[in-house]
C-alpha cells in the first residue's frame, strides 16, 4: 500500500478514488479478519465454560 500512495502517477488524472478504494479494502479486510478471530475465540470460550459446568 505504501508503494501505491508514494507513486505520484497513481493519484494523477482522477485515479485518487482508486487509491482510496484499495486503501479502504485493506483496512476493511483487517477489521473483518480480526472480528472473525474474536468471534471464534468467544465461541470457543463459551464452549469451554459450558463443558466444565456439565462436568461439575
């Protein structure tokens, strides 16, 4: 992404929207991946809690 932002030809002739679009895709993909990981960890934690409650 740094290469895209530093290259001045990417921003000329109305291409700035494309640069912003690709920047937004990277940010959104990271947010989605982090959210999926947190959901997975939360569901794994809930399964552990319910399985230990049943054993007691």
